[in-house]
C-alpha cells in the first residue's frame, strides 16, 4: 500500500526517457537518493516518492491512482487511452524530450499511396493508434501486433508494411524500409491521474507542476541586455524572439540612447544577434536564466 501523505510519480526505470526524467525532477529542486536499480526512491526535500517502472506500465500506474503523476511518451499514453471509453489521466505539460513519430514504413523505392494499405498486413507495436489511422481514412487492413523488432517483419514475410516509432530513420533504412506517412507525433509529457486526490496532496502536486513548468520555460529562455538608439527601439523590440514588452531605460548622459532588457522565451540564435546589430543594437549580452516562476 502506498503512503497517502506523499506524492508518487512514475518514471521510466531505464530507457530513452529515464535520464531526462530524473534531470527534470532534479531541475525542479528535488534531491533524490536511491540506487540506479532500485524500484523506488524518496525525495529528501519534498513529499514525493519516485517509482521506477517500465514505460508501458506508467499509464496503468497513473490511471489507477497508484501514482498521482507520471512522465511518459505520448505514444504509449495514447495507445493505452484508446483502450478505454473515457479519459483516465490528463496531460499537464509537454516536456520537450523523447521526440519521435509513429510512422508507416514501406519497402524502399515503392511509389506509396495511402490506399495501398487496403487489404495488406501491417506489423506494429501500436495496434490501436494504427487502427485509428486506418479507420479515419476508411481503410481496412490486417494489423499484426508485435512486441518488438517490428522493422524485421517485412523481411521475415510477416507483413508488407510496418507502423513503427522513428527518430532518425536509420533503423528503417538498415532494413530496406522508408517512412512514408506519419500516424502520430510524440514527445514525453507529464500526466496526472483523474482519480480523486486528497486536497493536501493535490496542492503539493500543483506546486510540483508549477516548478516543472518553470524548468521547461527556463530551458529555452534567455535574458538579453543591449543598448539602442531611440529610432531603432521599435525594430529591435520586433526582432527580440518571444519577448513581451521589453524594459527600456535611458542611459545617463547620452540623450537618445537606451538600455533594453528582455526575457526571450524562445531560442536566441547568432542570426538573431546579427539582426539586432543591423537594426542598431550594440553591447548585446545574452544570459542564461537559472530559475523562473510563471
Ligand atoms: O524497458 P521499457 O519498456 O521501459 O522501455 P522501451 O524499450 O519500451 O522504450 P524505450 O526506452 O526504447 O523508449 C521509451 C520512449 O522513448 C518511447 O515510448 C518513445 O516515447 C520515446 N522514443 C523516442 C523512442 C525513440 N525516440 C526511438 N527512436 N522510442 C523508441 N525508438 C526506437 C524505435 O522503436 C526504433 O526501434 O528506436 C528505433 C528507431 O530509431 P531511429 O533513430 O533509427 O529512427
Ligand atoms: Zn516499453
């Protein structure tokens, strides 16, 4: 039985999402003790227990309320959710890692059209997402469910097409396949249970989610300081990426000259700095932001 005075979050034990899931919680200020191969760990400075499980089990843990929170790929969550008539958890943040796409792949060089799937066999580990894709297009095909090594199915004569996760595409290519159509785009998300949660615990969950949103916002954000002349201010404000109303302060002893300060909530590239300079900015500083609460 889990301790109901503490929050519980399910994260992947070992795999593509585990390091970044741990880093995110660390970034939210949680000190976590516990060996890498433990099943649970306790945050020392927040009433939170971590449960390390297989990614496929995370939807069940959160849906059943065993864990109030979970970090998991949307592909796994949506495949699970399609098995139920009503929602069992809700997404509270997109985390910006674990990006991949579930794609239909066909033999390399085939002049593919969606209609060609009709009556064919499609191998996949995501039968419900694949079925939804086919149903939305009015196509009937036979779905062959495989737990892994889906990319081998065509070579083994099990299926003509596959529907598999792709990030770089190298795995498909190595097996003579090419991605031809996207079924579902995915990234890691933070979800919370829709089971009732005691008010005190719900408050803690909200506090943790606020911190996590702060970490995500901070990751891309930069603080920009620059000098500008009065006539260049409007153009500079337009170029600053994702910045709302910048702070403009007159420079002492230099009439018509200003210091401009802004939080940019999008990546700041060299090209952006070049544009700012061309618009009349000088002494441009770009600084990382350590913490942010929105
Ligand atoms: O042990 P456990 O069940 O927890 O882990 P797992 O082996 O089921 O999952 P894991 O760790 O491989 O992936 C966890 C999650 O990472 C997935 O559910 C996705 O949300 C996300 N993710 C991101 C990926 C990929 N990228 C990815 N490339 N998951 C799998 N792949 C595989 C894909 O299945 C294929 O075999 O990588 C291969 C393709 O990669 P490319 O780069 O060759 O295209
Ligand atoms: Zn898995």
